[in-house]
C-alpha cells in the first residue's frame, strides 16, 4: 500500500505555494512536486541500502532558475515543433521559438513552469492543470491530469489524460534524469542501455526531424542488445555529432497510442530499470546539455551525467503526415501511460 504525505516546498517568484508529496510503498520512495508536476527523487533498494537515482534540486528557487526541465511534466507538446509554428484547420498558430528556430517542450512557460493542483485518489497522486485557450500560442482550453502510482515491485507509473474544447495538439512526457549509480555519480560509467526499436527519426542541425527514418542496423543507435552508454557515445556518426550524444527519437510503433510494452532497459550498479509505455516514440537523451548545475546535496550535474527516457509522440509530428498524429480533437480524450520499474539486478 502506498502512503503519501505532503510538505511545503516554498513559494514561487509569482507568489504561488508549492508542495512536495512523498509516497512510500515497501522499500521504494518517490517525491513529486506540484511545480511542473515534477519527479524530484526516487529512492530504490540497492546493495548498500537505499539509493536516489533521480537528479533534482534542493530548493524551489533552483527549479525556477534552471532551464533543463528537471523531472518535469512537459507539454502542451513535448520535444520540438519545427519553425515554431503549425497549421491546423487552415489556421496558422505561431509559437515561441525557444530552441533555435523551434518551439521546444511547449514554449517559454510550458507545463514544466506551472504550479499544478494535487490531491489523492486512492493510492495514486493526481495532479491537474488548466491550460487556457491561446496558452503559449496553442488553441483550445486543455484540461490535463497526471497520475503517479508506486507499487512494492518498484513500478513507478505515470498516467496522462487530457481533453480540449477545441482541436489542438497534445503530446506529453516526463523529463526525469536518471543515473542508476545515484543522482550525484556524475557519469554513466558502468551502465548499459537496450532500446527495443529498429529505427530512429533523423534530425537536422537544429534537432528538427527531417521526416526520414534511419534503420539502426550497423549504427550506434542499434541498441536492441544491451550496449554500455560510454561505448555507444564514443562511436562516430553524424547524428551523434549533431546531438552531442544521444538525443533522438526511437521508433517504437506507428500508432498514436498502443498497448503497454517494454521500450527500454538500463542495467548497472546492481540495478535494472525497465521502461514500458503506450507511446509510439522514446527520446533517449544523455543529458548532453547539462552545464554544471548544482543539484541535491551539492552534487554537480555535468554533460552525460544522466539519461532520460522520454516516452512521447514523435517530434514535429504536425509537419509530417506519415508520423503518428498528435492532433487532439475536441471531445476526444488523450491518454498515455509510462512505467519506470527499478529492481535489483538478478
């Protein structure tokens, strides 16, 4: 049984109170902030006792000051929208260009900057947010729910739901940074990654999808069998050079949503993490743009000191008709689920 307690976590610069919710189930503990509906910590049983495997910050001020989406729920559209605009039903919607020429993770003040409302529903923590019509340029008033659950087997589930009063775009994800050696380990040494995907979507110099798919065979993106992070990152490939490492959408399937299936597995330092999702894509990101942020307990978070497994709709899908659609029609319900399960290595 999961037990949740709440405690104050400070007040934003705009005067909004933020709460930290701590959930415990068996040997596992998770912390969730109402700021950004963000995962702050995930303590898991490890050979030495307990280990926090999520990067994060000690104060709300640190969360407000950073721009790396640390642990946050991101949207209205995760990843990039090329050219920071899109056309829907014949109308052009300009967006904030906050990542070169692209709109990234919902714009200047996406869902990662919102203070969400939280309440308990059974053993789950439910966070809700209203994104008004025109928010960051997107049409339609969007009602969003994110549910966090935790069980004794170490399965941390995140279930998303959204509805809009107008046709709009919606593609949500969680942007947690993991390191199985502990949040302050500073390197991915001793950790290996397996991604169950046969292709990636190719990006250009602005990290915008070109529309092409690249088969992983014979490339550093062939992670269908477990590969040490540092081995894969050391290989030569134009796509790795463009992203400064792994920062790519792996193709899981071609449907907007599918059954819950295993997308990736990471092992190392006595732990095994499995990521399962209903989403069609998985952005593997090796924290290439962390820049020495000072995190929890004084830890320094530098480049490639963590990995993200961002289950998502394919980036820039609105500009590629053959990509799974991220259009959410009025009256329809957006749903997706992602589960991160951590166990001791067998």
